[in-house]
């Protein structure tokens, strides 16, 4: 049944206080599905039922610990992931590396880590179009994953030393007496401070701080004889700064904490939900915790604001979230869909992994949905249920899944079951009646497959 929520934005001060279930904001199907769609790639019905039973604290703890998934897991996942990535790099074919990452999104025990890796890939946007080295792109992806929850200073230092990033932003061309400003500019504008918090002189001086960085045969090097040893002044601080000194100056600046708070809220919170005061509070907390990303994520996911009514169903899913989330919610594990096909659909929907559109990454939000991509999402749904992404080319047996969870009394009940798994009960009952009726009377695909395809094409299925 559809679930409503009467919590208003005015009830949320202080914004980041812990969520506790109330009659107005109960712990229910709606909030369980919301948690997994925001902090991962959706959940299966057994995962949803477990979290409903155990309560919000246990559910969030599992998400944070990377132990929330029950299905689609393999004991040899790390080994198999390595085999797939090695084969992808050896092939020299980008879609195979994309398929490796989609495999991780779909099958990794730690859904949050993959969600954060996707977030940092967008923040530190680097494209294979220029790097032209699959191994370097894989290395960067692994670095983002390894440090996705770390203090931001550690992540930033690793990215500045990352060979793919140095190639992407011409860091390897930045030498004493011949400074190249690309890395220094994006370091300030996109990675830390944001526009308006630095001057052109700061950019020039930052470039001097970063002279001498190199990537030789895919390995980071610091060329001391190519580093400018002179005094520099960055953001009003003077000294014979080296790269690590520049990063410390940037990490300690208040604008960096606010930008990181903004980035994390952009992926975990809905549009227009976090006001300026709440963002300032989160940024202040980040500064007090030395920009510890894990602290910020836990604060957000346990907060009253995260589970508030205005924050549910107000963020448009990216193509990767939509595609992988649909496959997991439908429990497509035996056999799993082709990750090459999933990656191809994600690209068609506008998210070409490892090839963001520019240094600013994907804009997200409403830019994910255009007339073309809305039609493409509906076409993906149809292809998915008809088995076109299945290695065996067999249409999905959705009745078996519904029967397994005791929701197969009739087409209407099975349709409602899949609607609950996909959207947390946000599709109105009268709409479900109409979908089941239209699917039953159609002369096209098998009715339940058609009903699920129609559900996936609904606006509620595009939103988390």
C-alpha cells in the first residue's frame, strides 16, 4: 500500500539530530527502501524485511559497515573481481572495464563503498578519452574506493599523486620555470574551495607548489630538480611550499569543509532539502572531525533530516543507480544479467563511466532526464524483463520471485509486491490497479513482465 509522511521541513531543527521513529515518521517500508536506494543500489525483499524487523539503528549500521547485502554474494568476490578487471585491462576495451565496475556495484558486499566511489569519480572527474590507459583508470578507481570513507585530506593527497589525474590535468607538464596551471586551478575550483574563494594569483602560486610531479610507466614520481623551491604565497600564507603544504592549506580552509558537505549531501540528500544553515552545521562538524568522510556519512544517514518526508523520493537516480538498482530489486542473481549489457545501457542513458563529460563531472539532477533518456529508461525496462540482458536470453520468471515471497495470489498482488520492492510503496493503489488491468488485457508481453516494465517506467522508479 502507498505510504504517506506528514513530517515537514520546519520540524527538522537541529537538522542532523538522530532519527527516532515516531507516529508521524515511522520506521516502515518507505524508509527502508529509501535508505538502500540513497546509500547503495537498492535492496532485495529479504534485505528489506530484515531491516524492517531490526530497526533503523541496525539497518544503518550494516550499510555503514558494508554488510547490508544478503543476496547475490560470492565468497570468491575479491578474487573474481580481480580476474575481471585484469582481463578488462588486458583487452584494452573500455566497456569491459565499465562492466567490471558494474559487477562491483551489483555484487560487492559493500554497496556504500561503490556508491561513494561513484561519487568521488564525479568529484575528481577524470576521463579515459585523454588518459588513454585502462590500467591507470583502474588504479584511480581503486584508490577512490580504498579511501572513499577516509579523512578527505588523505583522499585528496592520493588523488594529486594519482597518475591518471596527473595526465588528465597536465600535472606532468608542470615544471620549474614553466608552470602549468591546470591541476592547481581544478584543485581549488572543483576539488576543495570552490569558485570565489581564491584569486588568479593563488592559482599561479599553487601551480608553482605542484611543480615536479610526474607519472612514469604508471608510477608516481616527485622530480626534485623540477620543483620550484622558491617562496610562494597561497591564500595569504607564505613559505617555500611543496605539494603537501599546499594541500594542508586547502584542507584547512573553511570553504573546503563546506564543499565536501555539499558534495555528500548531493548524493545522499534530495534537492532543496538541506538549507544553508544545515549545510553550515555539517561543514562545521566536518572541520571539527578533520574532514572525516565517515563521520559525515554516518551523521547524514542516521539523521532525522535524512529520514524526513521531504527527503524521500526527491532525488533523481543516475543511470548507474537506476540500472543496477532495478536488477538487484528484481533479484536477478541466477543467472545474473550481463554486466557488459548493463554498462552499455548506462552509457545509453547518459552516464559513460570513466568518461565524464568534462572536469566538472556530470551535473546530475534533472539533467539525467530528457525526452530521449526517459524513453531509453523505458526501453531498458522492457529489455530487462524480456531477458535481453540475460546471458541465456530467457525472459524473467517474475512469478517465481513473487511466489518465493508469498506475493503471487494474482497479478494485482504481484504487481504491488514489485512496486513495493522498487519504490517502497510510493505508487498509489489506483495506479497499481490500472497497471495490472492494462497488463492483463494487453496482447503483448506476458502480463507480469509487462506490469514490471511499466512500474520501472513510472516517475517514482526514477526517484530515490
